[in-house]
């Protein structure tokens, strides 16, 4: 009996190679100087330096984990297992996202307005991604791997990719203010704002600890595709904020 393949091999593998890689075109990068202009007033802050350090660490760690969800864990060359592999990876990613929600919900309750605003962005983005992944998984669960409607598969994959891309773009555009947590605003009108050097040093150190490898991967991805990973773009702009000071 002749063995049936679930989908034309070349078509499906070419489609799926990028299915777990979410990027933003470098042209979408927003100038980091707009971070300053978006902060219209001094943030409310009831936290000590040590508490702020802890919450900066937590925010950066959540961003790192969101980035890790966005990158494909492996590619497949076996046409018979490609749907199962995609389903398995997507379910793992969904579980990781669900595991982040208690952390994002805690951040949005921060005693610092900048952290709380960033936490709200992360919480909203994570929950949007959860809905997108859930819909994608429900579709994959219903696919008959021996009788796949390729056109419908391509449509559902394109919908998943575009929806996820939009979610990451929204995250990047709305989480730019985080470095402002280090700014000490003048108490008097016309006074000079300053940067808390202790917080700045801690912020940059944690970026290096958590994102050095990610930046290297992002550079390699850019050389290959001329595109960059969304969260890498965002965190690079955090560093740019301090470089402009």
C-alpha cells in the first residue's frame, strides 16, 4: 500500500521555517529619544532604589522570556511530523505565556508609575498572545494530517503570523518608557532632571546579563534576513536612551 504524505513536503517546510520567528523590520524602529517626550509628567514613585532594582530585573526577565517564546525552538525536516511538531511547540509556548501572567499582573501593580505602565503593556501583550496561540492550537488540533487543506493551512498560518507580529509591534511601541525609571525629576519648575547613576548602572548591567546572547543572535538574524527580533529592538533602545545622556 502506497504511503501517503500529509502535505506537499517542500511547500509546508518552506512555510514553517519562519513560523516561530517573529521579527520587526528594522525600518519600524522608533527613535529612542521619543521615550523622553512621551513622559509628560514626573512619575509617582513610592519605591526605594533596591525595590526598583528588583522590579527592573523582573521586567527585563519577563521581556527575555517573551522573546524566547517568539523564537522557533527547532525546524523539522520530516513531513509526517511537521504538524505534530508545530502543535507541540505552540502548546509549550502557550504554557510559557500563561506562566508569565502572574508576573505581569504583579508588575502592573507596582508602586512606580513607569514600572506599572510597562507592566500593563506586558500584561496586555501577553494575554493577547495567549489568545492568538490558543486559536492557532485549536486549528492545528483539528487538522487531519493525512488530508490537509493546504490553502486553509496557509491562511491560518498567515493569520497567526500577522496577529503575533502586530502584538509584538504594539509591545515595542508602548514599552519604551522603562528607562525613565532611572530619571530623578526636578522638584521645581525649570529645574534640571538627573539620572540616578546607581539605577542606571544596575539597569545596564542586567541588560548585558540577560540580553548579550540575544543581541548576538539578533545581529546574525539581521545579516541573514535584514530584519530584527522585536524584543531585541526594544531592549537596544533602552541602552540607546542611556547612551544619549
